[in-house]
């Protein structure tokens, strides 16, 4: 039963925050008038508030699950769609779509973003496998450099063809443009995550290494690149609708793994829930701080995310890779002291 | 398992050169030899982890390459040294992966029973909910062996299982290998560095040097002063302890 405590707490938190978020915004919407059948309020509710909430939930769950899978597949805790060039590749794809098909629909751009995110991620992983770095920190560093090169190409092309304005809304993630009719692509995250659940054990086994996978009869490269494709597609669906959302794929899986270990089957639900809570909370902060204006989510996440990340690093420095155990320390593991839940909830 | 003309080239250099022998079924066989003799490469080739340049590896009537990967993983398990993972898995979760070739992601009650048995066999009950990266080297090695036991294969291949273990754990590892053969009827093949472990706990020894088989046969035939001096190019003395040849080198 203890296994499910965390999941239950996260679910309830998410539910409460979701309901709250529906009533935060420039135009006040309240439950009483909705119940009274106020037409105007219902319209705002259905066209803007609800789509925004759904987009946030898809983004939070999607990006954190994508990060989780990517970290497992690359056997590196610091790899994520941000530090693995996936996001910047998707952005380049969107720019190419804007250049070659100026009248493209959201779906047209999405196809470009999918293709280039998949290719970019594959190249990155192929490269790190080829070099096989001894030092774990090298991998995300190479990823960040690779991402910056792609970002540089994107910026150059954007300046060259005067596209900077058009592109800017995909560079900094924000939810203010999410409205009925122009965000539905983000729902693609749902079937992709179901796929991730189905193949969770495969990803885990691949994360244990090539020899380990072969021994268990798992086709290492097939699963590796299929998994990366799922990651890239999830990321691209989010980037097309919301823009770049960094940190989540990096931090959320790491925080959850500290409590629950690395077995994907055991952590997937919590990772998704925590990711959704994190994004939702950040978005609500962004909406409230300078109301009636709002801060882009990327900014809020950047600040809170980096604080969380530093805390994570400090914890690692102090305690090594020791897992956080919430239950009282048994005599058998007297060295695991009761930890404070530092920065668990935002 | 019948190995014929097995050869491996790396960049034009022959690491393993035209090796032929047959692994005796239901026995413990050790591959020994100096560094760079090609022991681990042979191990990799006969377990389909690495490709070969030439030759055949016939396993239960079929070449190992023609086996479906999943079917093969129910007949043959290989544990390499590269299993030092960063992943936080509990011992039980790791052992449960051994059932993957049978049930995929969904464990049946019977799988759970096999996992329990494997954990019990390796005396890991008290550790089963601990994370493997928090265990000592010896405990972790036992957890991996438990996974191989849960995999329930007739052939078990272990690449340098005593590496990085102290004498106590190394000897226990060798005793476990012996039990896998005697109690569970498995065919065990090990790559070993220590000649005495091979001499005391194995039935057959395949001694390699420079990519070739120097000697192959029952322990008594291979472990002789002349053979070992030739293979390792140092002076050997062989004593008899408990009816087994104990080699001393200096």
C-alpha cells in the first residue's frame, strides 16, 4: 500500500491545482455564474481556460516522461530533450516549415518538427554511442553544444530571412496562445505515452546496457531508436504548440527517481503526475505575479527549475546516490536517515 | 555446443584464430589464459554478443546466429563484466528481468515463484528490496547470478565472475558455479584469471594463448607444470591438495 501513497498524494494535489487554475485569469470566472448558466463565462471557460489546462497537463506529463525515457535509454541522468538537442531540432524544423511552406498549417509545421526532432535526437545519440564518453557529464555537455549549434543555424536562417519575429513564439515557451482550435496537436502526447507504458520494461532493459539486453533477447538498437523516436515526437508535439519548455525533462525524472528508483513501470505514473503539477504550478505563478499581464512559463520554470536543480546537485554531493526513503529507517538500513522533503512540492 | 574454426579479426589483426572445440554438456568449463589471449572474445562470440569473422558455433543443432534472440535467451544466459549500472533497481526488480524472455513485461504468478526461488537460492531475501547500487560488490554479483537463475537457461556463461571480488566472495562465486552445475544440471562456462579457481571448481579447462587453444581437456590433463609454463611463460610448480592440482607460480 505504501507504494501508492506518493501517487495518491500527487493525484490529489494535481486535481486541486487543476480546478484552481481554471478560475485564475484576467477575466474572472467563478463557479457560481457558471452554474447559473452565464453564457460569456462558459465561452471563456471552454475556449481558453479548459484548453489551457489540458495543454499544460499534456506538456507536463509529456516532457517529464520524455525526459525519463531519454535518461534511461542514454544511461545518463543528465540527458533530457533540452540537453539532448531534441528541442532545438524541433525548433529548426518549425523554421524550415515557415521558410518552405509559408502557408503551412499547424499540422504541416508539426510534421517538419517531428522529422527534424527525430533526426536530431538520433544523430546526437549515435554520436555519443560512437564516442562512448567515460565521464557522465560529457554527454549532456556535448548535447548542449550540439543543441547550440542547431540553435545557431536556426537563428542565422531566421535573421537571414527575417523570420525572427515569427519564430520567437516557439523559442520561449508560453501558454497564453493556447486556445480551442490551435493546440490539439499536443494531445498526441497521450497515445505516445501509452506506447511508453507498454514498452516500459524494454526501455529499462536497454538502459542496463547492450550486453544485458542481448542476453534477455531484446533488440538493443531497435528499442533504443524506437524509444528515441517516441521521445522526439512527444517533445515536438509540445514545442509546436507551446514552444520550448526546458528543465522539466531533466529535473522531474531525477526528483522522482530519488524516491522511487529507476524501474520505469514503478516511476512512470509519479513522474507524469509530478511533471504536470510542476508545469501547472509554474503557469499559475506566471499568471498571478504580474497580473493582469503574465510571464511566459519558460521564465518561471527557468527560475524554479534552476533552484531545484541546484538543490538536487547539493543533495547528491552530500548523500551520493543514496535513495531517499520516506518510510522510517529500519535497523537493516540504519544509514538511511529520515530526510526532509526538500523542495518536493512547488 | 560445438565450435568450429572460430576466428575474429579486429582491424586485420587476428584476435581469435581458428578455434575448434566442444563444450561438454552438464559440466563446468573454464577458459583461462594470459591477457589478450582472446578468452572474452571467444565468450562474446559463442554467446552472440559479438559477431565473428569466420567459423561456426553450433548450439543445440542450430548455428547460434539462426536462433531467434528471444528463444535463445531461454536456453543460454551470458553475464559480462560490463554490468556496472547506474540504474537504481532493487534486487527483486533486477532478478525479475530474468523472466523477460518468457513473459515479457507481464509477470505471471509462476514467474514470481521463479523469482522467489532464485532470490532464495542466492540467499538474497533480506536484500531483495535494496537498490543494487547500494550493495557491496559481492552482493551485487549474487543479485546478477540470481537473475541468470531466474532466466532458467540450460547454459550459463560467466565472463570473469570473480573480478573485483575478495577471496571470500570469489570462492563463494565458484561454489555457486559448481552448484549451478551439480544441483541444477546446468552447463557452465567461465572466463577465469585464477588458475587455481579453475583447477578446484571446474571439470574441463580450455587454456588459450595468442588467440589459439593451447590445451583443452579435463583439469588434470591441462594443469601440468609443462603446459602452464609454456602458456604463461613463467615458472610453475604443481602441488596436490585434496586430490586437485594446485599451481604455484613465481
